[in-house]
């Protein structure tokens, strides 16, 4: 095991008394900038980042008075990993190029998976429909009209078998974006791979499995907060023991940002969520050297180019410092924040949709300059419907052009040392510290969520941003400036109207043909284990093998743990 180089003090030393001598920057402001502004006034734009950080007209070494490159940057692959977690970064291996895919039936999505792999995707990312995300079967009355609409419908292991038919799951990593019933769906994936002869130790991928951000932002939950946390820790335990290549959580800032947070809030709440999971894992007797290296992260990439790059760099530095400070792991991988990134869905506009191609390209470039390990680029048509093949191919080509034609992947962290970027990176870290202090006063993130603290912070930030757009203080091209009356017609994906009927028929057929005795025994064992607060992943696996449905298993969890009711924090 490689040796960990213990860090210098985490925070910069206190600044000395301010110099009475005028700095070169101040001299320039007084003698050059101010007279120039008097002749030609500044634009009326709001000169702040999207996180309301004021932007000065010039950055110099004066803005980094306490900056220590050796302590705060180091080299790629070295603590605190600001410049990247790998020594070679993209010179040895490009980031994993994923395209979120899932619609209609398992057959439809399997066909799209094969199409994407043939066009250069190097990892699969699965979107599930709303009934599956909410732990409901396709024949549930509340599922009507939603089956297969915004992702693929998965009710039983049979759907999972069809979904990944013909795909070498020991060679292609799979990401699954699901949270409340994540354990159940992951068990179906593992059981389906097992039936094909793949040992669990050969499987690599990620299950999102981030319960906390559901209560904070996305609102797709099945049980109250604390039993949901227990379910997450249960997957940590099982994954470390049985599926060592699998990332058993993707701590997600993406949905926090899509709900309206600032970049600083996204960074802070995501990392504090991650620290909360580690705290619960340690309390459950798990070793940080075993389960923390299999924790991954998932960040949004918005339009504020430099702030987004700074966010990724600050995230790595904060995580390394906090895990080192709290736990002193002997496995260096526990200090290395690995992240997936996705361009900002909320930034896409239905008006002038081809502008979305430009937005996505800039956002993807920011993610790469920030050092992401995996990237999904949104398609230009996603404000209308699920993406067409043509649109998703263009989104993938955007990544490939950045990778092979732009030169930004040829050296690690090419913007390091920029006065502005390093200043923003420091500001992001300071923002994290402020929120960490507030949440620790409340007792931790679970307590903060129960009291609605992050929910209110995000709501207020979202309101402020919308107000700025409506006042014209924030320009959205094609929305509040440069709008046009005529909009181009773009092709959209048409879903088979028969998807829901066929899915319900398949579920009915599985129930009719399964071994009723084995199913009943598996469900009884699940109920007993849940009541005893025992390990549940082995029971979910047996339920999958017995053809139990997602909805049937979720109902057992609700009976034992209770049903979560949104208190409506504002």
C-alpha cells in the first residue's frame, strides 16, 4: 500500500497587518481603471458569479496573499489532490464518456445502449422511469401514464435481464441513477449478472443510492430519513465484502443544483452529505479504508465557467483535508474524491434550442478542466422530450472533440496558478466552511434535513436567481435578451404508446409463472430482517432471484419503517 504524505496545516496562516504601501493592483485601479471607466462606463451586467461572489476587474498576486502552492496545490496525484487524483490524469486515460439513457421498455433501452457503445460511449448510465424511482410497480394505479416515459421501466429481474442483454457487464461499467429503492434495483442487476455466469467480484459500476439529497432536493423517497440512511450503510457493508469494484454511492450535488442551489451550496451540501455517510458507516463498525474508497460523487456543471472549474478543484481539496483530519486513513484512496459530472439540464432552454449545443460544450469543457473522472453531456432537445439518436450522438461528439481536438486533456490542471481561478477555489472552500459550521451546530446533516435547513437555503437561492433573470440582471440568451419570435422545429423522440400495456402484461406474466413458495419465503425473510434491523442486501438478492417486484419489496419496507411525508419546508 502506498505511503500517505501527511499534510501541512489545512488552513492558510493568518494574514499579517495590512501594508500601508499601495499595492500594484490598487495603483492600477486608481491610475488606469477608474479613469477609463469614467470615459466609458462598465456594462450594466451584474459582476458576480452565480453564487453571488463579487468579481473584481483584475486579479493579481495581491488576491492570493496566503496562497501556498505546495500546500494548497501540490502535484496531480498528491495530497490534497487539488490538481487531480491521478498523477497522469488524462494523458493515460480519458474520462469515462457516458450518455444517460433509458426510455420505454427494457428492449428499447437495450437497443439504445448498443447504439451508444457502437458510437464510442465507454460507460453506460441508466435512467429509470418515475414509477421505478418511487418504488412502484408498473401496474400500480399511481403509475398510470408514467410507465417508460422519462426512463426505462424495471419491475423485476426479467426486465433487468433484457436491459443488459448482450452487454459484457464485466467490461462495461454501469451507472444507475436511482435512490429510494436503490438496494432493490442493484440486487436485481447483481442477480441478473450472476445468472449469466459473471462473478460479483468482476462487476464494476455505480448505484446513486444517495438518500439525503432526496429529502434536500429531488424528493423521490420511500421511507423516512433514518431508515433510508440504514439502507445506504447496508449497501456499503455488502459492497465492500462482495462487490469490491462497485461504487455503492454517488453522492449527488447534481440534483441539489438543479433544484436551484448556488455552486457553493451544491459543493457544501454534497460534501457534508458525504461526510455524514462516512460518519454513519464508521458508527456501524465499517472501516474507512474499505468503504470510503468506493464512495463516488456527482456534480452539476453550470454556465459560470470559472466558478465551475473552481468547484471541482475545491471539492477534491476539501474532501482530502476533511477525511484526513477526521479519520487519518491508511488507504490513500479514501482521500481521493472521484466524481462524475453532468452538464446542467436546468440551463437548457426550449427557446432557440440550438443554443443548448453551445452551453453544453462550455459546460463540458469546464468539467474536463476541473478534472472530472466521468462525464455526461446533455442533448439539445431534452427540454422537449427524451433525446433522439441524432441529438445524443452530437452530445457525445462534443466530449470526443474536447478530448481529441482541443488539447485540454494533454496536461493536468492547465489553469492552475491563475490568480482568478485560485481565488475562486479558495472562495469555494470558505463557503463550504461556513455551511459546515451551520450544519454542525444543528447536529449534522440528518438533523439539518429533518429541520429543513438546506431545503430553505436552496429555495431562497432559487428565488433570488429567478428574480435576477426577470429583472434582466442575469442574461439568458434567447430568454430575456436576443429573443426571437420564430423558433426552429426540431425532431423529438416518439415513444411507443403500447409500452405501458406491454410492461404491465410482462409483470403479470412473471407473477403468474414464478415459484410462489420461493417468492413467499423470500418476502418473509425480507420482512423479518427489516424488523430485526439486520442485513438486507442478501435478502434483496434472494427476492430478485425469486422474481419479487420492486413495488412488492418497497411495500415491505414501508410497512416496517413507515412512510415519509414531506413537511413542506419553505
